[in-house]
């Protein structure tokens, strides 16, 4: 599993280069957002249950067919599995935020997910919709906590969304 620093060092080491201007700029931007990343992740941790609950309500409000007979989140067990998946996306997003790198998402979340979702008929479009709702609630919650300069918040959610939609589950 890599973070912003180990990814960068790995890239430079492969070609035996010293850290150049680009490397320094990229490290600087990571360290400049470091405290805000940690603070944002603390705010998310403290509100995780509420964020997931609200995201689920909003998702099923927007796409009520998911929880009707024939919908993939229909039945208590599948409803709960869907909320649990949202919770996974949120938790791993906080790891990626602190790491400043999406590698943890590839390794722990997205690997093999396509096959699993395919075989269970979990629909990719609505899943991406759920991830985007999570993102919106996270941004609002973090902003309400008074943390500014949080452009980095989008990255893990958009990355997971892109990977899920591009892979055309
Ligand atoms: C940490 C990495 C990780 C992920 C991401 C993960 C996802 C994951 N979601 C699953 C199921 C599921 N996932 C969903 C999710 C949904 N259905 C919908 O209609 C909605 C769009 C969506 C919620 C947003 C549902 C309903 C199931 C149960 C499907 C079934 O068993 O029929 C399963 C099958 C096994 C199980 O039920 O536990 C996995 C592995 N597991 C992991 O370990």
C-alpha cells in the first residue's frame, strides 16, 4: 500500500533520479494539506454513522426502485449490505485522504469488486450515485466543522466512482 510520499519515492527510484522541482512541489502540496487531511478524516470518523445513514436515505429517496421488490437492495439483508458497502466506501475514503493516494482503494476496495457486483446483480450506476451522495454529505459536514481548503476531499470518491463506472460492471 502506498501513500503520496512512498509513491513519489518509488517513481524517482525506478529511474535513479534525485527529487527535482516537480517532486518538491508535489511533496509540498501534500504536506501543506496534511493537517487539513487529518482534521477532515477526524470529522468524518466522528460522524460516520450519521453520514452513512443520511446517504442511504437520500439514495433510496432518489432511487426508490432499489428497495422495492425486484430491487437489488430489497429485503432487510440486502438493504443492510448496501449500507455496509457505503460504510466501506466512506471508511476507505478516509484512509485515501490521509495517505494522499488512491492506491489503498485499488488494493483493498476495487480489486475483485467488479466480479462480485456482477455476480450479485449489484447495479453500478446506483452505487456510483451512492458514492457521490457520500461525497456531498462529507464536504458539507467537513465545511460545517470549519475546515477550509479542502479541495482534496473529492479525490477518493471520484476515483472510486470512475473506476466503478469505467469498468462497466
Ligand atoms: C472493503 C471492500 C469491500 C467491498 C466494497 C465489499 C462489497 C460487497 N458488497 C456485497 C454485497 C452487496 N452489496 C450491495 C449494495 C447495493 N445494492 C444496491 O442496490 C445499492 C446500489 C448498493 C448500495 C449502495 C448489496 C445489496 C449486496 C448484497 C447482494 C446479495 O447478497 O444479493 C458483497 C458480497 C458479499 C457480502 O454480501 O458481504 C461484497 C464483497 N466487500 C468488501 O470487503
